[in-house]
C-alpha cells in the first residue's frame, strides 16, 4: 500500500486570516445558541464569508505561479522545520508560514517588471520563494543578491534555484544580514529594488543603512514585509509581542523620516513600499 505525506495546514498569520479564523469559530458556536436573533446570526455569517472568501478569490484572479515556485512552496510546506531549530538559539524557529507565497510573490514580480529593475537585494531569503519570483522578472543579465542567516533554509533555496531556468540570476550571501550589508556597501554595490523580510528587530537598522549608504539606488524602491505583523501594530500595546513592537517602531521611524515617502499596503501581513524623496 502506498502512502502520501499530508501537507500541514498553515496557521493564519495575517490580520485577515486571523479575523477569518476567529469568525469561523464564532459561526461554529452559533449552532449552540438557537435563541440568538436570526438577524444577528445572518450578519455574523455574512461577515465570516466576506473575510474568508477574499484570499481564495485573490488567488483565483492572480496569475498562477511557475512550476518551479509551486514545487518550492510544496517543499517548504512539508518540511519538518522544527527539526532544524537549534535549541537555545536566539534566532526565531523556522516555520512554513515564513514563505511569502503566491500573491506576494506575484506582486513583487510585477514590481520588478514595472520599475525594470536589473539589480535586487533581498534581506531575508528563507527558502527562496520571493527571490525566485523576482528573479523570474529580471532580464537575463540581471542579478539578485539574497541574504540568509540559516544554512538549512539556504540549502533548500539553492536546490530549488538549480531546478529553475532563472535560478542562475540569484547569488546567496550566507550570514548576518547587517554584516552582509556592510560588505556590499564597502564594495560600492547599488540596487534598484530592496526587499526586507528578515529579523524584525533589525528592520530599523536595515532601513537606516540602506539610506545612509548607496546600497539603494537614487531612484530605487524598498519593499518591506510584515509591516502589519498580524494586526499587532494597531492593537493595544499590551497585546504586542517583541516583534510586534519592533514593527510598530519601524513604521513610526519610516513615517517620521523626511527623506522618504511610503505607502503601507494591506497585502497579506502588510507590505510597505518606500522611495527616496
């Protein structure tokens, strides 16, 4: 008898996903309270359908990912990430939810096409989904430099890159992102697009280094992931985790910096787009 590996169910990690899951739980509880007004029950069910139906509809209406990206997503989903976390490490455990995913991957890919980027810097690669998505939009002589601190995640990514005709455009830099940024700045590297999706507590440091150096080209853009951090940034401060507070501080820092202008999009867990004034 043959057996298949069941794909783990990802927990909700975006404000919309968390809201939809909470509303689903409430709808399930409604069956235990037949005395509730029918109008209230109807409104709650409508709210749940509005929240739960949005992400699947976005998936349906967005250009499908390439075969290489789909395979990488599947590989990331079934990997036993808990087995690759060193106990006592200060680095956050790896988990499948760190993957950027279909909608965000296609959004970043579209940005690359829109600004005709030739050099991209990614701070925080994980298994390489967003890196590969952006590389697919680069010209044949384009380059994406991806920073990753975890050796196993980088190994998974590089194996996937070898299976893609666009993987050769990606250069992986293993180690501390801040140290890699310093090395790239000293080498006078400059990038048309920078994507930040790494240690949330270092977001401000990444941002400052990009602006204080020539790493960001004069007409370049910075895209920053997780800037809604599961809704923690706009919920009471008592409900924030360390990462939630770090992102809230980052958002305030960017908003107060007169050197840039920015927009925060409610895409997945929040995507901020920044440009120099």
